[in-house]
C-alpha cells in the first residue's frame, strides 16, 4: 500500500505548523514579558500617547529594564531566544548503578532563580 502525499498537502502542513509555533511564541512572550526586553506595561505607556499615529511610547519600567538590563526582582533581562536557551539547560537525569541496574532514580538539575521565575510566569510546575 503506497501513500501518495501531494506537495500542496506538505505546504499546508508546513504553514499550519509555522502558524502554531508563532501562536505558542506569542502566548509565551506575553507571559514572560517581564523577563524579556518587551514592554510589560504597554497599556500604561499607551495612556501617555499624544496621537494614534505618533510613535508608541515605552513605559518607565521598560526603559529601566533597557538601561539596567535587570528586572525589578534583579533577574537578568534577555531576548526570547536567549531565555529559551537558558531554560533548555534544566534537565532530568536518570541515575543508574552498575552494581544494581534495577535500582535507579531521576534527578532534576537545580533550577536557577531565572528558570524558577520563568516557569512560575508560564504556570508550569517544575518537578522537584
């Protein structure tokens, strides 16, 4: 039995996956805004905007983050990609003994303060 997939179906699948990835990133950026260089108090800054066609203002908190490169909790501010790379260093190690192969356990690496805060903002529990 041969399955024939048309090129049009591959393109549709690719577009769907790209849209899904952008949607997930959009939600993550919204929740992680205080750790990113993004303006997490945009609504407050919009109130000072003189005209709808004028340049969008940055909030005081965002300007402070840009200047100090730290959050109000003294955590480092990063780009979205750098934060993802930082979160990727958290891993779950499986520990086995050579003398007793049936005895094993999982050991989660210790999360940094930044990783803890990011997972808290995302609403994800770290299995400690």
